[in-house]
C-alpha cells in the first residue's frame, strides 16, 4: 500500500500551550512528523528566529506570493498595530507522498487546508485550557517582551472566544479536544490519537 502523508493541524486559543506541544510532538519517536513553517507579516518577537517559528515577511511579500498562486490558506487580523497576516505557502518543502507534517493553525486555516488537500489528509488536534490560566500566561509572555503590546494581547484574547466558538467547532466537524491542564497527560493523549489516525 502506497504511503499517504497527512497534515496535523494543531489548534487552540492563544496561550493554550500550542507552541510547547508542537515542539514536544516533533521530539516524539512514536510519530514522525516534519514541520511546515508558516509565514507572517507581524513583527518578530523576542526569542523568535526567522525560518524557525515563522518566515517573517511584509505585505509586499504576501502580495507577491498571492499573485503566484502559492498561498494555501491565509488569515488576516486587524490588530492595534495594523493588519497582521498568517499564511501557509505551497512550496517544494511539502511532499505528502513521502512525509506527514504538523503545523499550528486556526479553525479557518484547518478548513482551508482540508479544501486544498482533502479532508482525509488533514488531522485536527484542538488544544483547550482554562481561560484564567491562558490570560495569566499571555500576560506573563507579553510582560517579557522588549515592547509589550498589551492592547493587542487583550484584543486577541477576546477574539478567541468568537474564533473558537462551539458553533464554529461544530461547523468544522471537530468533536475531539485535548485539555492541557497537565502537559504530559495531554501530550500522551495526542500522541496516541496521532498514532491511530496517521495509519488510517
């Protein structure tokens, strides 16, 4: 039987622990996943590296890729600092005939990925965490930045309630979620889920 690679789309509200889980999944020997580094037009944060967390570009770069028909999915956020875009590019780094991949996305990104590659090639992993814990984590992270953007932090926190509403989750046909109140337990559940779904 021929190999059929899949894309794992890791989702969740801001500060739910997606970045940490993403990094730990990549270290798991039980599931072998390659990375898809997304693009963004937002400013680079302290500790981030271009080409690792994101490919950092600007609006001109986005428009050029759009004109080439290379953008698989794209989201735009009207922030307190202007429009920030996050998007995935179809380039020669994505080869589903030989590899499976993992990326961090939104519900909208997940639905666009399914439309582009087919529903059977995209696996959703939805992370959940108590709102109070998320808000404290977001505040701690923002405070550590050289130039904290508290207004944007609050905007994003409030927007998450709408972006990940029960109605939108149901519309995207996502019923299974993973609670990140205990990281190791959450990670083990996700790995077991991926082992099963990457085979099918």
